[in-house]
């Protein structure tokens, strides 16, 4: 779709994600329908191809999000957030996700698109690092283990954790020879 006059003026005929001026066109940010320029961004052919074909993604191309994440346009912020979420296995992308700021309505819009894409449940520790099954974590707070009659002390290492698949806030681990559920907000990856 070609650029409207308003979108062309807003973007200076450049991609709002990577600033390339080659093959720039309008992209409607889902789930919006594109009736308003506020629901669209200007993207180059390279960015568009990688947005629509995530298997062809060139991770280094997306380092440009370091600059575009500060764009004041909500539609651009939504796409930056979604791309960083797709790249969240990269340390630099995790760092940028931790710094991005969006209004509540923009965050809701960004998350709608991620949910629609059917993304998997992602478990993150208290510092925002992604947890995987088999990782070792350390407790950052004394935890009263209900039903077990003991307190898991701060600094306790929990090895070979398991992920609770339907809840990103819970992991399973063994402490004092008992398997317990631990909230991810009380652990840090080691």
C-alpha cells in the first residue's frame, strides 16, 4: 500500500523502524483496520518481509529498534515492542524491552497483536531474563513454603527448574527435597 500524504509527512518518506528509504510503504498495525494514519506505520520492504516472514528474520537488522523505540507514535511503539518480543532470546532485545515505555492503551494494543499471533508462555525472572526448563535460579527473598512447614531462605539455589506451562508467573523446583511452586518474581537466573 502506498503512503498517504499524512504518513509520508510524518515519516519523511523513510521506514519508521530502520530509517531506510528503499521501498517504503504503508503497513497497518494489527488488529487495527487502517482507516486512520495513527493505525499505520511506514516500513521499508526489508522490514515488511521480516515482519510477515519471521523465519527469514535477520536479527542484526533489528538493532535499529534501539533508536525507533523512542518514536512518539503509538503505532511505531507497538511494532517495536512486538519485534523486540519476538527477539527476546537476544540479550540486547531483552534490555530494550526493559527500557521501553508506552501508555496503557498502547501496551494493550501491542499485547493484542502478540496474543493473536499465538505466542508461547514466556517465564521471566525478577530481572526480566527469560527462564527455561533446567535453569538454575536463586531466591531473592525468604519464602514461607505453605504446607511444608519451612522457610526457603534468600540466596537458596534451585537447580533444574521446571516451567508451569499455563502460567508465566510460576516455576517448579526442589527445595529441602520437596517440589514446590515458586513465583518468578522472587527468583533471579544464575
